[in-house]
């Protein structure tokens, strides 16, 4: 009955919307292809086509709900990961930003104005049209040739298809006042499109600025074999697809460079380059120690406080628990900046107390060992509330009968902890500790705000700090100092991803094993 009542317009509405969406998708894909983005065009076509099939046909209802999540994972997780891995196999850096075609086009577009053939000009309006008056350059004897003028030109419309022939200025020509700088800027687009042919010159005059037209000479000429010849010197620069630069026979490189594939060079550099391997190995070892010691110290402090707060005879336990939880409630970056001020060598409260008690003022930010100790102290302060809350919840899940039986047997608090509490909370706590290790393995915010990786290693090819961890070291290589080696940073990022993925798999296996033993 309801189907019979459906109007023809309603039956055609769905297919019409699907058809319009398909046309819009095809137009967008064609635009990407025309913009020399074939991979993006193929990706958008695949994703958009799949969306049209899922929502435009009678497929499984489940896919209509699953598709947004799957598409989001592909676009925001899988694609950045694969793109980063791909960059790790290239020489992509601040010196090699462009692809080969764009680097070649950039060099060929470079030009210079021949000052010996530069004509000063003024622009005069006559109604809606304009006329240019040009003065030839001075000769060796200080004289100039006669002034030249153009016919009336419509600068606001389409530019003339060919060169505009200049004529000598007649005595009967009344040009009127010249336009000021604002007027020249307003007609700049039309002036740039002009080509003026002066008597006695083989090359046309082109726009060379707000004050002159001149003969523009290219700095580079393309050769049949794809190389480039420098006009001024005659030197030939050939493309070196291993280094990513145009190079002369003498080895001179001409920027900008272009991006090329270099295979596993970035990965082998991490292992074989002695100048790079030294800081990298030190940073890797410190990263593992930093993450491991942070988890160990936070767990020891957090678990101790959790056990103490479960003591029934302790008064005001709720108040203590609230106060001890505050470091976790305050935004981390605020706590880090506060600690940065407290550890200041000259004005910090910590050094003021140490100076008053022991007469010392440690250089927390200048000494590598003290800087690492400071980082561990701050990170333990930031991390112990999380462990304390976890342990408190796990302890509450332990049956009280076990502690009652232990009390009857005459066991003390230490026996209860090592025989009952620790064994029963260790298994459910282990996966959480692994995730905490993985988090601190990539704890960029702490390092960046507290020490920024300083103090630095000396005599290194790339910027590296003694308190850098892998993620902050990668950031410095990619974006700061004198580095900006995106390919090498991508290779290190891939290595970090593999390590964190292995940790996640270990955590998953341990969780599954614990679930199987229950």
C-alpha cells in the first residue's frame, strides 16, 4: 500500500542524488589529475566510489555504519603512516623539497634584466585607454635617444596577442600627466602582459618593474639531453639522480635540489655512519632508560601510596588521596613549566633550599647527568597519581578474607604486601605498565618544554641533545636548528613506530594470557 502511494518524483530522488554525487566526484578527481596529483586522484576516486556503492546500493546495512570508521582509519592513520615510511626512503629535506620537474622549471624561469637595454617609462591615461612613454637608456656619452610611445592600449582587457610596436614621440602628441605609483600598481597586471618592440632591438621589451621595461635574458637554457646550460658562464649542469641536484662537471651543485629515492641510505646511516651513530645510540639508550625508570619510579611511589591509603587506621584518607591526586589533575604543561622555574640554577626555589642546607647550587640544565635526574624527578611527579589510582582500584578488588587470614597467622604489613597484594595486582597491572612505557617512550612534551633536549652533544653533524629522546631528536632533525632532514626523520619515525607496535603486541599477548588464566 505504501509502495503504491510513493510518487514518481520520490522514486527518482535517490538515483538523482547519487548521479549528482557521482558527477561531483568525477569533476573533483579530474581536477586533481589536471593538477598533476595522480595518486591523490586515484585515492579520492577509490574512496568516493566505494562510498557511492555502499550508500547508493542495497548492500549490507552493517557497512553503512562501518564505512565512516574504516575510511577515517585509512585517511588519518594508514595514509600518514605509509607516507612517512615512503619519505624515509628519499632524500627529502630543506635542500631537496621539489620534485625534478619543478626544480628544473624553477631554474629555467630565472631571468635577469639587461641593464644596457632597460627603458624607463611613464604611463598616461586617455579616457579608458592608456599610452606608455619610454626613454631609451643613456649612451656612453651621456645622451639618450628620442622618447618612444605606444599606441593607445586597453590594459584592463585582453592583452595584445603580439608585440606592440613603439614609435617616436611626435611634437604634436599631448600625453597629459603621468600616473602616480598607485596608478601603476593598479595596472600592473596589464603591464606585465605587454611585449613592446623598440626600433633597432631584436628582442621585445617586457615589464621589469614599476619603473622600467627591458630585455629580459634567461639565466638558464635547456639542452636536448635534459641538462641545463648557465648563460653567463656556459657551464653545463646535469641532473644527478643519486644526490638530487643539478651538478656541473667540476662537482658544483646548483640549488634547489629535487627529491629522489635513495633506498635504505637513511637506515644504513643510523647504523654505519660513526658521526651519526654515536649520538643516535646514546639517545636510544637514554630513551629506553627514561621510559623504564619513569615507569619503575612512578610504580614504586604510586603503589606505596596506594597501599598506605588503604590503611584503615589512617585518618583523613580522603583528604590525602585528593591532595596526592592533584598532580594528575593539573595540566601537564603547566606543571612542567612550574618545575622549570623551580629548578632554575640562580632563582629557583630548589637551589635556594639546597644552598641554604648544603651550600650547593646544582647546574640542573647545564650538566647532562643532572638534567636527566631532573627529568626523571619531574616525570615521576607527573606519573605517580595514575599508578596510585590504578593500584587503589586493584587493591579494593582483593578479597578481605585473605588479609584476615594473614592477620590470624600473625603476618605483618610487609608480608601482606609481598605475599598477597603484589602478586594479585601484578598481572592486571602489567599491560598498563607496558602502555605507560610506550607513552613515555614518546613523551615529547616533557622534553620539549623542560630542557628542549639540551645540553647538546658537541661536534655532531646533526643537532642532538643529551636529554633528547628519539621523538624529540626526530623533531629537531625535521623542523629545527640546521637540520630539516625530513627523509632521515621519517626513517627514525618508522623505527619508533615499529618499536611501539612491538610493545603493543606484547601488551596484547600478556592481556590475552591473563584472560585465559582466569
